[in-house]
């Protein structure tokens, strides 16, 4: 089963120049914790209730003096969203989507197409239902595609970065964040963040050496 089978095409999203006040109000009305942000129909990040909370802290809502909300209300969501957020492609396997869910524990995962055009979203509730069905009726669950060989692993094939890291570590046995970064042309700090998440969920082993370099190991 692929992401295209469970994608939601009607969903809340924000334009990059929507105000903070407007965005927080829409989140509350929709009863969701976050929503994708677009600019010229392209996905640029996510804005969440947590992002709004950070704004309140910055303007001193917990300080000794009365906080001034007037300026913050008019701030564009682009200024306060988090741009570093995993996305899915339409051809991504449902298990790839589940890895993203484990990594971020979110309600909404953006689905993007060519040039990062926002095509829809995957809801965590829909994903969990499909996972439950696969586990309760395993004989009818469609088989997952085999992991690509080391020479075939590349971005743009429907796999997420999380998939690519797992596949690469499985093939190599032991590698480094720098080697993975060079292989996929992704910044080392992003590889380290993904790897720590995969380690936390028991999917690989990530540890730093005495020089502060991250080593990734296949589980025994």
C-alpha cells in the first residue's frame, strides 16, 4: 500500500504571509495541532501550536511585565514555522510514512510532488488504522517492496530520508553520519537528527565517538 492510497486532499494549510493571529485561530477551529505552510503552492514548512507557544514565551508572557501581543499578532507564519520537517511522496510505501510518524509523532504529514508542490497530507489517524489492519490481517497485507541496493538508493524514488538511512546502514553494517551525508547530499546535522530518532525507536544504533563524530550501526 502506498501513500497515494490514504492521502487526504482536503486539509488546512496556511500561506506564508498569513498572520500569526489568523493561523492560531484556524488551528483552534479545525481542532488540529499543526498545518503545512505554502508559498506559491509549494510546501515550505509546518506551523504548529508549539510554534505559537514559543512566540508567547519570547514576548514575555511568563515574565514579570504585561506582554505586548500587538506586534506578534501581525507576524507572518513564515517567520515562526519550522522548515525542517520530513515529507512524503505519492509513491512512498505506507511503512515509510510510519517511519516519519515515529520520527515526529505528529498529526499531519505533508505529501509533496515535483518542485515540492503540496499535493495533500497523510493523517496519523488514517495511518494507524492501516497499520492496525495490516497487523490484524497479515495474510492480506500487500508485501513491501524490497530495499534497493546500495547503488540504487537515492532520493526521489518514493523513499523518505529515514528509509534511505536505514537501507544504507543495513547494507554497510557500520557507517558514519558524514558518509551518509556525502552519499545523499544531505547536511550532517539532519542525518544526525534522523539517526537519533531511529536509534530512540530501536531501529539502528547511533553513538558519538570521542571526537564528536556519529557512528551508525546495524542492529545485531
